[in-house]
């Protein structure tokens, strides 16, 4: 039997008209963002007021700014019209409005991924907010999640049953876009890509119809109508978006009793020895462990601990999961194999690693909570070796004068590399590491300095470039992107042609994920009078 969890104020329940968004203190590190478009990108914390649900507004009209507010301040959208939608009926009405007015349709939750998506200029932009709470089926280990829900609400609901999910690194990241964009979790070396856990998707397509795409393990079908269309489910999971407006997803859960998690930071002068030790550990790391290493150049702000803003630091964070209470000692020992080695090289200036509840993992990566402009880059890397580590530190380490506020590597391998025969268009990554780095203009350096540094880092890492990207880690629309081979792109495009023959949602397709539409940003048609 499914268990309905109560909503959290401001997260699952709609705010009353005119309610202010709670102030949130920023953390000085880059976030992992997404939109709630079907399969495209990243989303995050609420940004900017409230709007009457379902009302289409134009520039200057009530509700327009709330519907268009984004987390990524470097890519503020300017659609011809915008609306906040919560229910299936509101989505249908908005899609019908767009067709009648001759507008294309774009979708987001709060736009963490706005800088990586095609620029929004014209058209109708829909912002999804949840129509109800998260539902948990603890026996079948599946969560039913309304579009617009953030990860914090799902983690809390699942934890009440001793379960968790392959969630993002921040509680304010949106669920749908993260999942359908692949999703790299700190549980990922154990679970694989988060998209592989999606069991069903409910989506309003260009014809205004609600479709349910489901596969094995979907358990709420009797409540929502007919299931099936495994071809659409396959394309939605990592296919690059542009299929419609997702209204609900069902995602697999797994047992987690405790998590060994945290971050340890050292002055960046110790980075060469620390980074080599970390890489050596990753070569034989257990699948229960997923970590990252970053060089941080944090500004002197009240919310930044002084030991972190005194100069560049190298931080190692991540998680080792314990599925049951009996697994806790083994998880602590596995974390200790890495941490004891690193602590033996030099004492950390900050060390928050601990054994805690699964919800504690949401604080580990120090993602920012307030909207921010980040100018960054991303690529996937093959095995680096010592030469690769040296090349990376040469351009981001101590003495490099790097203007990047955070830059480093995410550990891949493990289940990330396992093809999933029941997964979607993107179901595994063969790369060994994911690089991402970015700067915040005015905090870590000037815009010009940051833009000049990105190609320097990319050039330094070119010998180890795997030639692909992880969709939810892409930082800019104009950066090289590509996560699907030509045959997969063609197969996904065939599904797009079936559910969106006129290209109503073409703007939401990721760069490099289609041959139906040009990769350059398109100018959407103006509304008819």
C-alpha cells in the first residue's frame, strides 16, 4: 500500500498569494542543476515570489516574473508569455494556449540549468510546481513524485521508511529534470545513473493528451490509467528532452540505514600529494563509495568559514552508504581507508566527515542555495594518471591564480559504467571521472578572467577527454555537448516525431541530442494578435 507523506511548507504545498520566499544563505560552491522539461537538464530552489497557478502572463503582468525566475542568473529567460502550472489540467490548457497563439513551449522548475539550455527568447515558458505530496510505496520501494518537487522532500519522505534514492547533491535541485537528464548521485557508484531508476513517467504531449510511459516496476498505474509505451519511457530517460511537459515520475528506492559522509579540506599547497592519494584509492574503491575532489577559491564572506577563505583549499567529499545497521562498521572502515591516508599527509583545516542519517548527505557538497551566476565548463575524462593530475593542478591549483570558485573531479566507475538493459537512451557512462569547474563574477574573479581560464583548463585536459558529457553537469549552452551516439539520436528523434510532430517543444532539446532541429538557439515565433 502506498503511503502519502505530508507536504513541507513552501516545498510541496503551494504558497499563499503574495507570500515571500524564505531567505536562504548561499554556500560558496557550484551547484548541480536541472529543468523540469521532459528529460532536459537541472532545476532547483524556489526563486522569486508566487504566481496564480495556471494563469498565462506577459512581460510586466502579474505572475510573469515569478514564472520566469531562474537560479542561474546568467541566463534570465525572456519568453513572450509564462505561467506556473501545477495540475494536469493547467498543463493541458497552457499547451493549448501555446498552439492557438503560435508559440513554442519551454519548461523549467526554477532554472538551475538555464545557462546550459537553449536561450529562452519568445515562446511560452511553463514553470512546474508540485500539485501534491510525494507518495511512497515502502513494500515495492517506489516513490511517486509530482513535477516541481525538490529532492529534499523526496529524501525526507523515503527516509521515514529506511529508504533513499539516487538524488542530487542539493535539497533544492528539482527531481524530474535531474532524473531524466541522467543524474549523478553520491550513491551513483552503487546505483548507476539515476535515470535507470525511473519506472514510469506521466507527460502531457503536444496534442494535449496525458500519456503514461511505464516499464517493469511501475506500481501506481492502477491509480492513473493505462500504462505501457516503453519506447517513450526509453527515450525520456536520457534522450535529451523535447517530448512534452512531465507531470509525475515514479522512481525506485533502495535501503539506506546510515551514510558516512562529509567534506575534508586542506590548504591547496598539499594538493599534489592529496590528489595522488585520492586517485590511487579510486582505482580499487568499493561501489558503496562515491567521492569528489575540488579546489575551492572561496571569497571572504560572513557565511564562509575563515579557514576556507584564507586561500585556495582542496576538499574531498562524498559518501559511503550502509544499507543496513549491520553494514555501518564496514562503511566506516571503507571511508577510513581513504580519509586516514589523506589525514596522514596533512591535518585538514576543516573535517565534517561523520556517520549520519541519509538526509545529512544533502549538506555534504556545500551547494549554493541562493540564485547565482556561474560561468563554467564540463567534460568527462578517461583515466588520468599522474600526468593528468599534474596538468589539472597546473591550471587550477595553488599558484595557478585560477579565478574558478570551484573546480575538480567527480569519481565515476562502479555501477555508473554498467550498461543497463532495462535503462533508457543514456544508461551508463564509461568515463572514469567527471570534470566541472566554474567561477562567479565578482566573487572569484572578473567575468573576463573566468572566461579566459575555461579554455585553458579544457586544453590542459584534452589528452584525457573522453569526448562525451554528462547532461546534468553541462555548464553552458555553447560548450561542447554530447552524450548519445548517432544511432541513439536517430532512435530518440523517431520518438520525438511521434509525440511532437510539429516541434512544439523543440527548444527544450539538448544540444547534440537531435538531428531534427538545428543546434543553434532558435528564435521562437511571436504570438499572433
